[in-house]
């Protein structure tokens, strides 16, 4: 009977944490198919559309570390609930936005809420399964499956909503979803508060926001303003100085938001680097593929959404299988295999041209999620095994902050390689695919330092 009660408890935690995490990740990609419609309606170009995507990702990434501290200090369940409520209000603001600036501001507030939800969801999951490595691998497999399916299904759901109700409904649909998430979370037990001895790190938080915002902003504005424009050069310079200052401040802080000692474990540092590569390559290329399908092949938003269907199906199937795979083999081999499969998928994108058939996209659309679905759950499991229990919230936040920051950089970098017409989109897609292949082969090397979870 006790075993049944324990299974019911972990099942409830997995359901609630996966549901909220899926909402967070859905809003990363659901906007992509609506970008041409948003641009036309709000009269903004590619740079403005990059900000619509990156305002969310930037704030999300820069606040994750503080959110991890808050989850450990004040309770993961409490922060998770608050994040879902704020996310709903921000989504309402986005849906009612009358201009690009208002929409970008609403997306930034969504990022604040998402930052509160992600590490707290993983902290709830880790506390519920910390006693059993195999159970933890299974739970993380379902958690990452929900995330991956949400990321991949975003364009499909977005296309369906656009066809029926327009781009504003993409944001308004979050209101009932968040309401369901609150109901699922309300009756969960609070996770143990393990961070009571740590303090807040305002200097680290300010410097991290400044560094990431300046660097990504400079990349986005480099194309419309010019690489050597004073504002662009100032952005790069200030971002580099702030990043250096952040590392120095964290090394000296009594209560750092990013405990540098976590990186003494090769497994932790290797996983963070691996996760950054996966997000940078995936989010950057998906941004370009959404533009390619609509501007290059002339697809409607609905057709574009359904074009991503092989991505969704592969993500779901592989993530479900990944938990048992990691339980049997450990994390190292699935991470290596995942990165290399991912690289093959991106290599196949080099065959695409201005008038390619959709059938040329099916193989990469299947291989890319197979690679990610094999490697990412293994990476997440390895991180949870590498950090002490009292740093579970911060460890999850560091990993996901690095991943989301890399995703924002990917959109900015790969978007800067593109342009308004199809020839520039194709050229940017090819250059981005080559960069992705090199980075993913490097990620396979990072995975070789990973210790097997116990």
C-alpha cells in the first residue's frame, strides 16, 4: 500500500511539474509561425521580430539563477504557483498589445514568470524522486518529454490557432492552460526548503542581466545598424565588461547566485556546455525554418505548423524511451549519441534550396528531435546527480539559464545571418547549419567527461 501511495505521489508531482514546464517551453516556439503576421500587423521588421522572441528568452534566462535561489529559500511549490499566475496576466497583456513595444514588454514579463516556474518545477521533481536514481531518470524522462513535445508542437498549435482566431489568440490561450496548471499544483506537498542559509546576490543579478541583454541586443542590431555602429560596439563592449564583472563578483560573493564551486565537477560543467550548444542550434535554426517555410516555400501559417509534425512525433517517442535508456546505460553514451545524431540532422538541411520539396525536410525533422530527445534527458539526469541536494534548485537554474541564454543568442545570431527575401533566408540557413554541426560535434566531446549517475 505504501508503494502505491509513493507511486501516486510521484505521479502527481510529475504531472504538475511537467504541465507547467510545457507551458513555459510552448511559448518559446509557438510564436514562430505567427512572426510574419505579427510583423505585418504591428509594422515591424526582422529585428523587431527577433526582439519579440528574445525579450522572452532573455529575461527568462537572466532571472533563472535568482529563481533557483528563491525556490530553495522560500519553497518550490509556492514559487511555481506564483509564476503560473503572473504568466497568465502577462499573456493577457500580449494578446491585447496595440504595438510592438507593448508586445515586447509583455513578452518580457512572461519571461519573469517562466523563470519562476522552471527551476521550481524541477526542484519539486528532484525532491520527490531523490531517493531512487532509476525513478529519477524515469521522472526526468517524462518531464523533458513534456518540454520537448511543447517546443516541437508550438508551431503546429500556433498554426491551428492562427487559422481560426489570429495571432493574438496564441497568447490568450495561455489563460485556461495556466488555470489548469494552478489546479494541478495546488494540492501538491511543499518541497523541503534547503536554501535557508544562503542570501540574495543583487550585484550578480544586475551584472548577469546587463551582460546578456547587451550582448544579444548588439547581435540583433548589428545587421540593421551595421557592425561598427557606435551603439553596437558599445553593446558588445559593455556586455563583455559586465560578463567579466559577473564572474569576478561571483568568485568573491558571500552568497553567490552562481556558486562557481559547482563547476569543479567536470560533469556539471560538461552538461552546462552541452545544453548551451543544443539550445543555441535548435532555437536559432527553428527561427529560420519558420521564415523559410512561409517566405521561401509560400506556406500558410497552418501549413507551416503541420510541417513541423515529424518534429513533434519524434520528440515524444524518443523522450519517453530515454528515461529507461539512461537508467540502464547512464548519461554519457546517450549524450554522445544524441549530439552526433543531431549533427547529422542539421547536415541534411544543407540540401534545402529556394524551391525545395517538403520531402527534403522530413529526414532532418525526424533526426534532430531524435538526437535532442536522446541527449537532453540524459544531460538533465546527470546534472541532478552531480549537484548536492541542497543546491538542486540552483543547479537546475544554472543549467536552464545557460540553455535559455544560448537559445536567445541562437535566435539573434542566426537571425542576423538571414534577411527579408528567400535567398538570404536560405543562405542564412546553410551557414547556421554548418555552425550547428561544428558545435554539436564539440558537444559530443563535452559529454565524454560526464560521470554516470548513481
